[in-house]
C-alpha cells in the first residue's frame, strides 16, 4: 500500500491467516476478529501510553485500552516495574502472598460498603461466583438480568447479552441447556414496571438481580434516574439480593466506580440509608492489564464462601502475585489527577466527535457514564434507554467511520456496541491526532 496513504497490513493479514489455521476464527475472544466491521484485524505488538503499534509498524492512538484495564495507558513505567519485581520473586506459589490483602484493602477503601473481597482471575468468574453466592444465601433458584447487559460467558448469563453477542447479533449461545437458560429471567433495562411484574409473579423464587452499574456492553447506556434505587428496593422487599457488576465501570467511570458516582449524588440520584447493593463484581482495571478480578460485599454474605461457608469457589491462579502487583500499582497511581485527566480526555473527545458528526450531517447520540462514552449512529428522537434502542444503530455508518479512523491512525473498538476507552495517558497531543482524523471519518460515515 506504499504511497496510497493507506496503512500497510501485509504482516497483520499473514498473522491472521496463520492464526486461523490453529485458533478458531484466528482469535481467542470473538470481537477481535473484526466480524462486524470487516477488513484485516490488526495484530498489535507493543503499546506505550495512549498509542499502540501493529505488526506492520503502524502506530495508532488507542481507544480500546485493552477493553478497559489500561486505565493509565499502555506499559506505564511504574506498573511495568512492579510487575517485573513481582515476577522476579516468582510467578505464583499457590499459597497466599502479602499483597493480596493490600489489594483487597485498596478496593474496600474505594467502596466502603464492601467488607470482604475475594480475588479471582476473570470477570466471568466474579459474576458466576456472585450469582452462586446469591443462590446459596437465599436458597432460591432464579436470577434476573437485563437485556443488553454482559456479565461474562458463564452459561446462565449469556441470554440476550451485550458485547460480542450484540456485535454478532446472537440471542444467546448454543450449548446452554434449556434448564439453565430457564433459571435466568431476562428483562428490559430501565423498565421498573417490568421488574415489578417479575417480582409479583416469581418473587419468592428470585435469588438476585444482576445489573451492570451502568450498561456499557451495548454501547454506553446509564441507568435512568430512579432505576437503580427502584431495582434495589424491589429486590430487597422480596428478599432477593442485588449484584452490581462493575467489571467494566469499576474504578474507570470514577474513583469508586459508577455506584460510587451514584451514591455520592453525582448522577442526580438519591439513595436513602440502607438502599444499597449487596454484592459487587470488579475486573479489568483491578488487574491493571493482567488476569485478575474480584467480588465483594458484606462480611455475613462473603463469609458464606468456602472455607468458612458452604458456597464453593476456588482458583489455582486466584490472587496471583504478578497480577496483584499490576492491579495494586495501577489503583495506587489512579489518583485525583489521573481521574481529572480521564474526565478531560473523555469530555474533549466526546465533544469533538459530536462536532465532526454534526458538521457532516450524521445523526448520532453520545451517551456518557462518567469517563466512559460511546457513539450511537442513528436518528434518535429521544435518548436510547433499552437494548432494543441500541440494536437500531446504523452499523453501516459505524463501519465506514471505524475504517476511516483506522486508516487515519486511530484504533476504535471494532464494534458499534462497545464503549470507547480513554486513558489517563491521553494527553493533548493524542487528542489532537484524533481530532485531525475526525472530519474525514465523519464524511465517510455520511456517505455510507
Ligand atoms: N462483566 C462486565 C460488565 C464486563 O464488561 C465483562 C467483560 N467485558 C465481564 C463481566 C466479563 O469479564 P471477563 O471478560 O474478564 O471474563
């Protein structure tokens, strides 16, 4: 592609072909395959700050941030040093290490409702364990989830899930038995009357409600004012638990997660004393880029986990010292200045995207949840509030926009149904590089 102004993708294409021979679809997580946008998925070989470099040597401003974990940017020097020091002491022992409690304390400091925390390796494990705990604590079988919310890929949580299932327009997964699927009630988001009806019909069989703190796996869609409070009050009135999934929003949408913003009144909502979630799940940022996630809650609930209680959960790699070092260092560095920079980067970027699309005449809606945002292409008379609204997005315009941005050196999530991730390393130079590409990408979207 020399001289055409298009980046060369020969090496990425060869690597994709090679990977496809030995890995299903050439990827170890579906959205990476560019299924909904087409074209050659870029193989990345390095990252630094807000930038990533692909196998052909092209550098991009990155707005994926490892799908969230890279809160401080890629290869943050102090995080890398902490990881190297931990690795030099040994990669893991299958015994407790001192830093596990330090990480738990750091998370509890940020979310004081949590008294005990258990470390696991993936967000999937965290939510899977949280629903097992809800069932174990209540002795009830049913779980409520909301359409378009993604909680990882455990059997019971795949129905009408966001993320890759939204990208590939899948209602659920083969291989999940009807019995298992039947234990999950899927309800429309932001619809308290639907939740009330479900509790009226099945109230004494519902163990818990699980919700993303702010939905961010169908694009960003925060709860409408009053929804979270109504959900908690309804669940508690019927003896069910509330699990707030902060795997994506946790310590990214704000220093105490999205619930922290809500509880502090930053979203204009009001939570009376005692109206609070029972369990929280975290992932992504808490591992600073290595495999680590967590679930936490009140002591009386969390102590139902083995070895103290009857709810079993375990993991060879749980609390791995190298992952703990990455997470702990990331959280310690994520101070007020880092969150201020994240907020400025998100504000600046959201505004410049909106201006570029508006000048090109492209109808769109930008939704925000703290420092997270996403762009929904489409003619929305009112702000989207459900999965059905998000599914009406114009994926053809998204595809044209995505490829124009990529050709201009900006790495966006390769799906219309994902949040855009800024980092604290997105400085003015990185934001200006994005701003230079936006007008042409907006025109490409207009023509699509
Ligand atoms: N919950 C939410 C809200 C998520 O965004 C994700 C991952 N995107 C998960 C759970 C699953 O986490 P993991 O991919 O680490 O299993």
